[in-house]
């Protein structure tokens, strides 16, 4: 007997409700107990679903946590993930990195992000998924913003943009991950100023992109 459209719609809604319950449960549990004690059984019990329901959608607890992190990171206000471009590269980078500081210092993000980084080190399949679905898309957004500044004459035309991205974001994430110092707005502002000093065209002064000298 064929499934009616109404029944199919109801099943889809139930599946989505179950999926969100699982992802929410994984975030809550990793914050409460730590990643080492997180189990599929515990997630299933907290979400009110069967263990097989989780395994039908995810191969491991690391994969569950990765999707949970993506859900947690969704921006409910703006669907445009592009980095800001006000015409002032320094101001735009400071805006983005200040927002990153806010996320890294948010207790909702801290435990899931640390657990995800730990699991990626030990799970090559999860690492590949992370690279494909999150890291590379974000890297391209960052490269695109720097490329725009480079084309406008704000960055050295020979600068390696992949390396530039690492110079802006890498120290902040390393400081947070290894707890080697406070993760603050003051630190990221100084980071942006220092890296930009090295990446600007030789002999150029700091100028907003809209006020570049004409050639």
C-alpha cells in the first residue's frame, strides 16, 4: 500500500525532530561528562531514540558531534556566510576575529569544539569529512576576502593567501586549544595589526581600500 503524502510528511517531521534531539543530546552530554565518557547509548537515552536510529545516520559519536557542532554554528539571522567587506580590510578582519573570540569563550561551544578537534586527530574519516564540509568552505571564504584586498592593492600581490589565512586565524585557535594565554579582543586586534604589517605592499601606508591612490 503506497504511503500517503500526509504520512510521508509526518514521518519526515518525526525524523527531523529525532535528528535534532540526538544532536542536542550529544552537545549537552559532552558538556556535562566530557567526550571520553560520551557514548552512543547515552546519546540515545537522552534523546529518547533507539541506538540503531543513531547508527542509521552516523557511523560514530564523533560524526554525531560534528553535525551537532554544525547545527550549533548555524546563523539564524543571516544566510550569507561571506566575510564582511566594508572597504577597510583591517576593520573587517578585526570584526570577524572578535566574533570568533566570542564563540571560543562561549561555554556552549567550548566543550563540543575541543572534543571535535580531539576526535579529528584520531579519526581520518571524520577529519576528511570536516575538511570537506567545514574547513575548506571556510578557508575559501577567507581567501576570497583577502583576494579582494589583494586585487585592490591592500596586500602584497605575491602574498600566499593560504599562508595569510593561517597567520590570521592559526595563532588564535592554537592559543585557545592549548590554553597558552587569554583569548581576548585585545589579542586578536594586535594579531591583525601585526600580520597586516607584514602583508601590506612594501612602502605602503595603511589606507582604506576606497581611498587607494589611482595608478
